[in-house]
């Protein structure tokens, strides 16, 4: 496809060069802590536009991490007309919190983007949740997990995305997957996406390395099958012999030899967005 070929021809340039968001906004304040969205806007974007939006959540086991992990992806997608957000959220190392607070923050981020859609030039019915590893877990939770909403927000504004794109996400927080220690054995399925699958969920793209030693590839296979069995649109793309974090860019991981895996993951991402008609041919 010509569009994808063009994107791949320029993606390595974006993914190796330092890139910065257009601006940052505060989407949530907890006590004195301001949580921000790092925004990448398409060139010449107008408030009167109704562009799709994507909200990325970084990985790091709910312990640490940085929104910069998805700067390359955000910059590239902004070139294709999608307003991209890299979200901050609370993590254990900085905020002494658990994955449950992180889920609340992820839902707050989606709700904030939808609430401010008209002033941001966003289509409120085309908001994508995305992320890698623990961030992929948060993206999935915004769609699958009920509850864990910030109490002082307007719950009439939905915190559920219209699509999800998940990069080697944590999908099972029992001993069959990853994260039981972080969520606690007594709540091991409370925010475990694979245990909350039902019909009428958002279309999902799932990318996972077959050699992942952190989050078992079996989790992704099982998740995709259960999603499809429930009647949901879920596409699993396996990255053969690739490990955890295969999708990262050289900008974020300077020791990488090249951007081949990043390029392939973005090719698959863009193909999915074309399929959903979030990106035009």
C-alpha cells in the first residue's frame, strides 16, 4: 500500500531523531500532583477539525517508566493526521501507588480527551487507547474493566475508548501471566483483562513477540481467541522470535541496532487504523 510504504520510508528518521510534543496539558490533579498529557498535533491542525486521537500509556510494570517511550509513535501518527497523547500516570517508584490507581488515571485520561474533544479538534467517537506492557494493560482496562473511576469526575462522559492497540500487554495478572505480586493474590483477577472479556468490546489490535519472557505469548493467543469467541474484532499479530519491548524505537532505546521492529509494528498499526478508517488511504 502506497501510504504505508511512504510512512515506512520516513519512520526511521522520526524514530531516531529527538522529538518533542507540541505542548503539555494537565488532565488530572491528585493533591498537589499534576498528571499531564504530552500532545503531538498534526501540522496545521485546527480546532474545527474532527481528527481521531490516540492515548499512549508507557510500560514499566506499574513501577516506573516515562511517556517518552511513545514519542516516536506519537510523532509518526501525528504526521498521518491523528492527534497523539502520551499520558503520565501514577507509579509505585514515584507515587507509592498500585496498578489500581494507574487504572483510575488511565480512565481519567480517556475521559479528559473526550470531554475536551471540541476544543482539541478531536472526534469524540474515534479515541484509541494504546500502550506497551503495563501500559498496554491500562489501555485494555479502560475498555474491559468496570469501576475504578475517579470519583470527582463526570461519569456521564465515557472513559471507554473506541479502539485499542496493545503492544505486548499484560493481559492476565494471575500466575499464568504477570503482575500477581503487584495487584495482590486476593485481587488477582480484579483488573485482569482476560478475565473480563465480554461482547461489544472495542476493536483491538494485539502485537506480541513469540519469545517474550516477561509476558507469555500464550496470554496473547488466549486473549485473542476469547475476544473472537465473544464476537469482538481482535487481531493478533505475532512478532516471530521477538522478546519483550520489541516495538520500541531507537530514539527511546539508543542501543538498538536499527528500527526494523519499530517499523514493522508501525506498519501493522497503520494498517489497522486504515482498516478502521481512522487514517485515509
